[in-house]
C-alpha cells in the first residue's frame, strides 16, 4: 500500500484589528504542490469560514458556527468547487465511529472520524484511501501532518486539509460535552 507523509507549517497574520487576523497551515505536499489552509478566511456574524486553496487541489470551504477562531460542526456547510455538500453525523452516538462525519463528494462516500481521545488525531476514510491527520507543537512550532495511505487524489487531500481548520471536538463524547458546556456558558453571558 502506498504511504506518503506531508507536513504543513502553521502561520499567522495578526496585522490590523482583531477581526481581520488570519491563521492557518501552508506547505508543499509532494505531487499535489502548494496547499494553504486559512481560518477564518471570512466571517459572517457568528459564523466563520475555513478555506483551502493550492496548485492542484479544488477550492473547498467549510462554514460553521464560530468556536474560537475556527468554524465548528454546529450548523455547518461544506462547499467543494462551488457545489454544496451535505454533511451528516449522529451526535448521539456513543462510539467514535458512530459520531463520524459522513460526506458524499464526487460520487464517493467519506467518513471523518476521531482516531484518539484527543482532538488532534483524525482520519478521513474512503474506499481504499485513508488520510490520517495530526497536529503537533504549540505557538510558532505548530504543524499539521498528513499521512496518506493508498492512492489518494487532490480532492481527498483538500478535504482532509479543510477539516484540520475546523473545530471537530464533537467527534468524541468528551469533546461534545466540553463544547456543549462552552456554548451554554456563552448563552448565559447574553442574559447578564
């Protein structure tokens, strides 16, 4: 089975006022060329957008309720090459496999699931291809690592990259509880 590893370096642009700050990952992924993940690329009130662009990857954006700097899975919308993609998940499932995101892109079924208890380890899986993503380091040394197993194409890599720029804590039970408590506390602040 083919196995390739690509590393994207973290970057920040804190110029201007706080609402114009941008963050993300960028680097070169072998034959796929340059890839850049930007979050929040745009803001729409309480919603943030993460975008992926590059030499050979399709333009992908993920729009969701803001959670910190990234969009969350709450009320999320995914767009691949300008086409809207339906995202499904079972938020009441007890296992990581049951809580996985399910997508259908270009006639292919994908699952995006947590592979560990921490929110940094994920995998995008389709028939014959798996892309394991991990984030390491802190501050200026942050990196996003993509381990590709199987004959992945540019769409596979772009989907995995955009999801690195999304808050996916809800894919684990513990992360879902923390996200719920955080949202509840934010709502309570409105009434004070």
